[in-house]
C-alpha cells in the first residue's frame, strides 16, 4: 500500500506545475487506499456469510461517528483490517440474535452510553496528533452530536420500516465506536495490537532461523 501510494504521489507531483508536498500527498493517498481496501475486504466476507447489509450499516455508523469523535486504533492497516473484519461481522451476527421486541430498551442503552461518552470523552485525541485547539474540540464535539442525532434517527426510521436488524446494526455500530472512546476500549484494541506484534516477531524469528 505504501509503495503504491508513493508511486501515485510521485506521478501527481511530476504532472503538476504547483509545488505540492509529495510526502503529504503520499500519506493522504495511503490513508484513502487503506480505507477502501478495508471496506472491500470486510464487505466481501460479510457478503459470503450473508450479513452484508447488517455489516454495511454497522460499519457506516461507526465510521461516520468516528470521523468526529476519534478513538482507539491499531498501529498498522492490516491489524485494523483484521480487527474490523472480526468485530463488524460479529456485531452484525449479534443484530440477528437480539429480539426486535427489546429495541426500545436497546436504543435507550445506546443513547445513554453514547451521550455520556459525548459529554465526557469526545473528541478523543490521537496521541500522534493531539487536538490542542479548544475551539476545534468544541466543533468536533458539536459535529459528533449531530451525527449521533442522525444515526439514532436512522435507526428509529429503519425499525419503523420493518428492518429491525438494520436498526440494531446502526446502534451496534454506535456502541462499538463509543466503546473505542473509553479506556477499556483502548486496552482492548491495544491487546489486539500487541498480539499481532507478537505474531509478527515470532514469524520473523522463525524466518530468520530458517534462512540461516
């Protein structure tokens, strides 16, 4: 992904008359390509197991809310992809296990937990790029609150249109993103990250021994 983004950035800078920062363009392209790749992989697996619609709405609600709320993340794209692949397909499956009769209780729980997170946590800083501007933090909090209103409204609309699994998938996406804002969520993602790092280290050592 890095090599492809670098080549595209080099081509764009070479074709442009304006002195763009190639490294900034490369980073933006890499983030975009990585995101598209993750979405394609997650939806393909969801389609194979028959959960495409639920995964799509769950992923969409979490991703839109995350855009303004921040949250824990893995250090590498492939780790994020594998974690998201597992999490969103499991959440989509859970959406089928919840009895639609409990929708009102479920949306109340989702509303309370997300509201508390919005008031006390949002936006959650990225340690590599902390948000120090107070005005920017207020704007992000406001946008995150507006997104939540839209998502809860969409969930209620889906439920009234007799699509309870979609309605629940939207709420589960919100709950997952809310979880990643918390200290426990950071520990959970960090645990996955360390597990993948351990596997990488183990495989590289075995590879080194094999090569010797």
